[in-house]
C-alpha cells in the first residue's frame, strides 16, 4: 500500500527548470525509440541511447537519466503502444532511491550540478504517516502560482507493505488453485485487463483495483491450469456488463451497481454473474464459430472431451 504526502518546497528554479526541460526531451527520445523499434526493453534502450544522450545532455546526472528511461519505457509498456505518452518542459520529474535520499526531514535531490539539499516542513496532519512509513520515491512537479513553487509529492510505503503483499499472494494462490482444480473445466476465459486501471469506475473502486496484483493472479491461474492440461484465454469485455445474457439486448441502464435487470426481457440476476456468462459465450461464439467444436458446445448431449466446459469466474475478480 502506498500513500502520497504532498509538501510544498522552495527549489532553485534556475536549476530545476532546465533539468525538467532536458529530462522531458530524454523521456520523449526514449518513447520515439520504443515506438520505432516496437519494444520497451530497457537493456536494448540503454545500449542504443545511453551514451548518445549522455553526450547530448552532459549536465543531467547519470542516475536520473536512467530513471527517466525507466519511466518512459514503463509508460509505453502500460499502454501496449496504443497511445504515445509525451512530456512537456515542465512535466513532473520522478525520483527514486538512486536519485534522492531522505534522512529525517532532510531531503536531497539530484539536479544539474550538485545535489540540492532542503529541510522539509511537514504539515501536522502528515507527520504520523511521514514518520512511521518508509520513504520510497518522489515526484517533483511545477505548480503555477504567485510564488512559483515546485511541489514535491513524496510517495511513502507502509512498513506493513510486506504483510499486504503476502496477503495478496496467498489469496491469489488460493483462488487460482480452487479455479484450476474445478472438474469438467478445460478452458478459463478471462477479461482482457490491459485497460483496467484506465477505466473510470469511481475513485474508491479505481483505488482498490489499482492496488491489487491482477497480473499475478492471472499468472498463478495460467501455470496451475497448464499443469493440469487446461488453458487460459482472454476475451474482449466490451458491452458484457450492459448485455443481457438471455436475450442479448444491450442497454447501459440494464445494470445498476451489482444488480442486472434487462429492460427488454425482464431477466434479473447479479450483474457480475451476467457479465461473466457473456464473456464465456462471446468466446465460444467468436473462437469456435463454424467449427465442429461449436456444435459440441451448443449440443449438451454431445461429448465435449475435445473442448471441455468453458468457464468465466462468476465473481469477475479480474475486472468489471
């Protein structure tokens, strides 16, 4: 679990504005390279760009250049080349343990020339978090106001984060084991989660979704299923929440929170169960249409040894 503590600080603009500008150019150079080469491999990017950028931007510390590289390639990886992330001259600058240190309230940040050292004035309402959590990263952002301040948003990691991670890992193991061992199921159909953290689901739900290790859960299910001779596949989840699994009528108002009530045929059920069945049916329709397998799926009296029963988790724990 992470918390963000936003603390206004005074930083020398004559040093940080040029740094932010140059780091934005370094970020964009990595993005352009990544798109041109269709890869976000950090090692390849380092070999091809590091020395060139060190010559082009000699005043930018080496560790900060590498941090910007990692930031750029992670941004590309997150979008799977579906969008092109770009930074402006005053875009936020991310720091990690290579480029900053915190001792008590004394913070040092890599910059052009020597590191900048400052004493943080921590507001009273942030002090408990600041003093009991582990400092793991910071983002320096520029905020336009009368004093032209630069705001440092310090990300802290709870001391109990190890416990949280172990809890998620254990839960993911238990859920994936229970699913993979279900008899009569040969194929597990999951939602494509590539945009799960970019969809608007409300502040509370987005925060919960953003903190759970869905990829880990998917990986656990995949290797457990494969060990049993089963498969895990993915299906586009578009319209599955608004479509009635009985009459296939699509209307956004069919779903209200956890309740699904079809305005066309009157079908009522739990919204996640309805959507899970739609994911299953869509996969059957688009992957086996026109094949012998389609006949075995549509005819319950025919043996389904070749395909088995298709199942989408009714809890829809992998998305909405």
